[in-house]
C-alpha cells in the first residue's frame, strides 16, 4: 500500500467518524434514525 493510499484511507475513516459523531449528537428522533440509515447505505454502496 502506498503512502498516498494509506493517507486517503485515514482521511476517509476520519471523515466517516466525524459524520457519525455529528449524527449521534442530534437529539433522538426519526430524522436522526433516517440520517444514520442513509449514511450506512452510502458507506456500504462505496465498498
């Protein structure tokens, strides 16, 4: 694995953790659950 690829993977992981943290910081609601579902669908479609 090249250093550039490693760096891109780390950046993607940090961004993923940040978006999940922002969603989890929202108050409990159906909107929060829907955002989590959308984020997970997007994550699995990228693989």
